[in-house]
C-alpha cells in the first residue's frame, strides 16, 4: 500500500473497536482522546485539532474514524499538493463506509479499498477516472513508481482520459506496463529514462537504472556526484531514474557513498570481490591490485541490475569510474 507509516485517529469506543479490527493487517500509530488515557498503547490528545499540524506531515497515510466533514475541517489548513499530502481515509463511527478523502490517485483509493475489505464495509471512491474504471496518469505513476516530469501536461491528459479520448503509451523501458494501448493517438504518455524533445507529451520516469561506481580513497561526495551528473548529462538520462548505486564492500564504511545514495534517493548495494570477479567481463590488473576485484563499477552495476542491459560500459572522471545498466525485471 506504499504506507511506510500510518496514523489512526479515533475519539470513541466504536473507533477503538474499528482500530482493533485493523491491527493485524495495518501497522499504525494509534491516537486517542485523553478520556481513554492509559487504557491502550496509544498517543493521547486533549483536542484533536491541536495535534493535526504536528502529525500531518509525519505520516504517509492517515486513517480517521470520524465524520467526513470533521476530517475535512481538520486537515484543510495543511493541504498543499496531491503529490505531497498524505493519503487520507475517513471511516464513519458506525463502520458503514470507508472514504478516500485525499490523494486518491496517489494510493488513497487502493488503501481505501484495502481497509474496507478488512472492515467489511462499503468503500467510497469519487475520483472520476476510478468511477469510470479508467486508469489515471497519477495512478499509473503510483502503481509503477514513476516520476511525472512535466506536471503541467497532466491536466490535459487526465481530461482526455475522463472524456474518452484515446491516450497512447510509449513504454521505452523493460517495465511491463498493463494498459489498454492504441495505435494512433493525439496524446501520449512516454515512459522513459532518457530525455527527449517530446515536451508536448506527458513524461514519466521509472526507477530503473543501476549505477556501478568505483572510486579512489580520496574521492568525496562532490567527486562522485559530479561524475554521475556528467554521465547522465552526456547521455541525456534522467537522474530520477536511478534505482540503485552499487560498489565493492570495502567501501561499505564510506560516508560519501552513503550520501550519494541518499542524494539520488537510490538503494545502496555492496558486493564482495568474489562476487565481482565472477561477473567481471572487462578486467583491469590495476583495479585488482587495489581492490582484489578485476572490475568494480561494471561488475557491480551488472550484478545490481540483475544482469540487465549495459548502457555505459564505464566512464572515468578523475578519481571516479561510473557504469550504467538498465535493471532487468524477471
């Protein structure tokens, strides 16, 4: 459900009973009215309005066992963007309905259906594309973890989908996208890791590229970042497509490589010399002399990409070597 952390807020006995029905299926922090103090493992509040500001941006998902009107009044001052707001769900006190309130296309609708299936009540979804059983660009992005690059195009594409106009998808990656495609369309959604001039179409970027990196002991964060940025700029790759950064395990205590993975919001993977040697197609005696592995950047990228497509064999920038692979989903 893409909820790394969830808050469940209740103010009545019924709300507590509903929370208990969910506790085996949803991991959440429980927030309860002070009148239940010390009866449950929970955070307690005197006035719910007083804590909303502090917890609103702390959670990816929020479940309110509260009337829809009350939920809207509580969260309204803190809503900023459907791309950053948490997924908000409202459940009525009688457990008749579970309502997707905010960030429907970003996962709240799926979360709503999931919660409803556990509670045995009726899910309420109001977004137009879902009501008409049409997939929205936002939901497509959420489902396949795609980054929408030119959001200014989004309204036009969404309007076409809702109004029944054909939208074609050009999938330039190996990700298997389930979608009813067409041959001839006026509008396109392009799924790619490579920049192009099709600015009139909606561009979505998946996390699909794995960087293999080798670097000397004196290389710092800026050296590594500049090397990666130079490679991606030269080959017109989106940095948003970086899925993982892979290197040799003797660098596992290096602070700067950890900062690199955080900077690019990518996984960080280490391999030992034997794993790298088993996957070294290109061999360097110099690299072996210092690491015990015949290849670091290329071999690490190859393993990290699940033996994916080699896009960049290796490029060297001063004290940093960069290889790039497209991840192979099998």
